[in-house]
């Protein structure tokens, strides 16, 4: 059974593990080859706790953490945020958890945060993610040689 909870300080070792997992990050927009550390992630978490622009969650399957997801660059004035998911445990990728996580985030962003638009960037080689985003209703806004920017407006989302 999948569930979600707020991202906690106790998740820092999992962040290190998942962010250093080559299979989980092979399509990352940012530097996928960078290896993070406990120290780096502790600093990140300290900054996160003081940020009003981020809301992160840990993805659980039968209470076992399998990844994290969130909204970043939350702009309540413009009612927009970026959205992402990362399934960090290899055995859980490709099993529908990403779709459930994405639907949770969309609902949270539109209903709880009262946003009107969600955006994301995706590596064009990440075909499973591209297919998922299109199936959910995200529309492509622009594209480079390696990545595309997608958006979902509240009025277009499935309730």
C-alpha cells in the first residue's frame, strides 16, 4: 500500500543513497554524475526547513521508504511551482508508483496550496516519464536537444 509523508530529517541517509543511485538518476536534469554526501544533504535539509518555496514528501510502500517527491520554486503570488518525483529504490521503478506519486502531488499543489500551474522538466531519453506526464495531461511548452519543459494548468487537470 502506497502512502506519503512529509520529508523528515531522518530521511537524509536515504536521500544520500537515492541521489547516488545511478539507475535512479540517469535521466536527471541536473548533474547526475555528482555524488552527494551526508554533509551536503544535511545542509540541504537545514535550508529546506527554512524555505517557503519547497514542500517535499517521502514515498512509502507498506511503510518502507522507496523515494521522494515534491514541489519546489513554489510561488504563491503567481500560483505556480515545479514538481518532481524520484523513485530511489530500483525494485519499485516501473510499477505504477510514479503515477500515484504524481497524482498525489498534483492534488496537493492544486487543492492544498491553491496553485494554478505545475511545471516540470524531463530528459527526452526518459521515455517512461515522458509517457506518464503526457498521460496525466501535462503539455509540452518548450524543448531543447536534451530536455523538455512541461506544464499542467489546474483547469486542465483531471480531478
